[in-house]
């Protein structure tokens, strides 16, 4: 009779067998029920009410890329959470911003982080930024069944391409279709308003500080027209999450840095409610 691996303290044979450098492939072979897209769902009976993350924005600048998100999660016409986190590091040189069903999106990000870490440990090198974008596309495509039931996840992926020495942005649709964006991008319910703001403010020669100001300006404009997007909340001290990725790696701006920029924007809006038209300063 074969001994139970748990009783002997030994790892199961599956963990000791050489295989793919993809953790998703490993999980699919040995525990497919743990993959979000492989779970058996109950019969659909009306719309599923679950917290949704909303607006994510990104912009490039010479030397890197900025990825940011508001803090509001909604459930129908209700605010489900005011301080949700929607922007996460994927690895040292990339990050993911989530829009869509919040619970599934966070789970997908954690699986994506593990996928990149697993590849690096098995192969001894990091995936290229293009390879990371492709892996995320595969994960989104595997969630198509849930997306068809209203549980969609539509992230924005950004990172610093070490080979090309510049920041890059990738957007996705619910089927996993991937597009590289030039200059700036937005996803989520307030994306149309955020994109309009970035369109009028973006320049190719932005400094890092101007790029961070631009994304907060865009989120402010999105919150102004989209009820599902939360603007800077000075009373509760809740501000957008802003991350910067350069050749030095991923960095999340501190609350002090973000609040200082947000407060200066709010002060400027007292005299210009619609925001700056041609320049950030």
C-alpha cells in the first residue's frame, strides 16, 4: 500500500517531476479545479452582484511608465469599498492594474505573480516584457466562461522593457485580446473620460513628476463624470494608488507624495474646474 505523502512529510511525486516552466500548466495538470476559469459554476440565475473595480490609467515618459488606479469599488449603484487597492507589482519591472470583478481580479493577479516567479526559478531568467504580456493574455482568455456570466476581468499591464529601454503599456479585452498602447491608456468604467483628459495633457517629453500629475488629473476627470470612479478623498485621506516603473524597478509612491500632488490639483480646480487644457503646470 502506497504511503500518503502527507503522513511521511514528503512532497507528492508531481512536485518532483520535471515539467513546464508555466505554473498555470502545472496547476492545470495536477489541480485544474484551482484555476479560476476551470471551476464549475452554478446555473446562471440573473445578474451576479459582486464588487467591481473601476478606473485604471497609465502613461509613458522618457525612462519609464506610470500606472495608477482610483480606490472605489462598486456593487450595482452602491459603493462597496472606498479604499480598495487595484494596482499591484507583477514582478520587479512590471505592474498590473485591475478593472472588473474585484475578487477574481485580485486572484488572477496573485496567480500571475506566481506564474512569473515560477518561470524565473525554473528557467533562471526573467520573461521578456512581451512574454509577460502574453502570459497575462492567456490567463484572461481562460476566464472567458466567467466573463460571459458577468464576472469579467479586464486589466491594464505596464512595465519597463529592459531590452528596448523604455516603458510600455498593454491593454486587453475580455477574450484575452492584447493591444500595445502608445503614450497612454485607460480601462474600466471611467476610461473614456480619463482617456480624454490624458489626450489633451500628454506629451512625449513628460518628466516623471508631470506623468504622475497627469494620471491623477485623468482620474479626477473620470471621477467627475463617472459615479463608479472615486476621486481624491481628502476628508478620509484616501488617494489614488500611483506606481512608477523605470530601469531601477517598480516603486509605489508614498501616501505623502500622492496626497501632495492630489491636493495641488484640487487647489488648481478651484480656479479651473475643468482642469488644465494644454499643460500640466
